[in-house]
């Protein structure tokens, strides 16, 4: 299956081929034309799985017109991203590298990313707490809210980057220990989860989260690249070859947003246990059917509008990573504070 959503081409079915046809991308299956897409209508190509062919000429057409080609595993982990030479500002990137070399500035930005993640996690938990009718669940969620609030209050006094990372890790562990409380009691047994696991995920819920995180990660890479920042030079996440550390930093405040989407899909019954396949060795993967459902739901959620708390005007969810990337660039350029986006 191949489909286009929000100027992104998704290749999800094994056996597809992507080829160049003049100034268009030609999607074929068994040498039969399935879809033709003019390159000027395409911003990204997402390739899921190892059995999809992208010709060199199609790849060149993409990077010549500013469209990236991203390769994901079957369960949604980003493995590679091919694009043309970035056109970012050298002065901004110089400031970014200088900021990363300053322990004080690095800690300040890391603290802001963590604060955004914890506060937005509280937003997610509070929504569930308001909707639950079970007294035991309500009490457990209230305890989690109190613990997360305590972690937020501690952040200003934490100066060490390692201690900040420990604070974030502790909050995340608490969150995932209680994650099943977000599911309706009737379906919890169908989606067992023993904390967060990945590479590969070992249960359906973790496979779903990994897939959505991969989509979010691409959006954050695109937003950072668009404003001229280097997605590989981060602050909260340590530098590592091949790791887009700054994209992972920017993702933190948006993780609860995609977690809410995952929970909505399960609670509404749009995803079933048989939508997930268990492979030899215990890895759980998403079927072609469920990938299509998730992609459509993710893109639909991105079209929804909210009133932006800073600009006091309506924006789409899809714009939020780009807005935050610009705010981050300003903070780096002006040696100022970064304000994460807080959902309400």
C-alpha cells in the first residue's frame, strides 16, 4: 500500500518500487503503476520495511527538490534519512556548537526540555484521572500526579546534567509503570505491558509507541533542519554517532501528545490484539493494516487546531514542532531561555 498524507508519501507494503518518471515519482507493484506523484507535491518519503525498492534516480529527484527519504524498520524505528546538502545558517550552527560546549547553557536547555516533558505528562495523566470512574485507579493517578509535580519542583535546584537525566529517567519510569491505567479496564488484559521496552519492542503497546515516536522524530528532524539547526548536536541527549540528539531533545515535550493518540486508538477499539504480530525471539511488529491505521490517525491528529498559548492564535498540531524549533533557535542565538510547548 502506498498513500500520500500531508505532502508525505508513505510506502508500507513489501514489493513496492519507487522510480522516477520525469518530474514525478512513480510507485509500482509487480511492474504495475499504483500511484504517480509530482515531486513538487512531496516533502518527504517514508519507507517502511526492507523489501521496498527506491531507485537511485528517484532518490536524486527527491533530494534535488528538497524532499527527504526516510527508512524505517517494520515497527517504525528510523534507520536512515537521505537528503540534499542542508542550507542552514552557519552562524546559527556556530552558536549551537558553542552552546553545547557550555555546561551551564546545556544544563539550562536540558532542564527546559525535561520540564516540558514532565508537565505534559501531567497533562496526560490529569485527563485520564478526570475520566476514570474507578476509585483505585483515581488514587493511583493522583499519586502519580503528586510525584511528577514533586519532580518538577526539584528541577530548578538540579545543576548537574547527569542528575537532570536521572530526574527525567525517574519520571519516565513512574509514568510507564502506571501506563496501563490509561486504558479502559476491559481491554488492559489484551495489551499487557511491563514498562517501556524497545529495539525490538516485546508487546503491542510498546510497538505502537515506538512507531509513533519514529513519526514524531522525523517531524522534529524536519523542523530543526528547516530553521538551520543541526539535529545531531543536542543538549539533554548525549552525542553519539548517528544519533539525532537535538531531535530527541525536541521530542520530549511532544511524547505525551503521541502517547495520548496511542491510547485513544486502543481505547476506541480501532486497534485489536491481532493487529500485532509476534516474531521468533519475542519481537512484536505492526501489521501492514495497523501501520495504515496509525499513519492516517497521526496525520489526522496533526490537522487539528489549538489556540497557541504564546501567540494567541490558532495553529495546527503539525506546526508545533516548527514553532518550537524557531523558539529554540532564538534561545540559542540570543543566549536566552527556551520555553517548551505545554498542552492544556
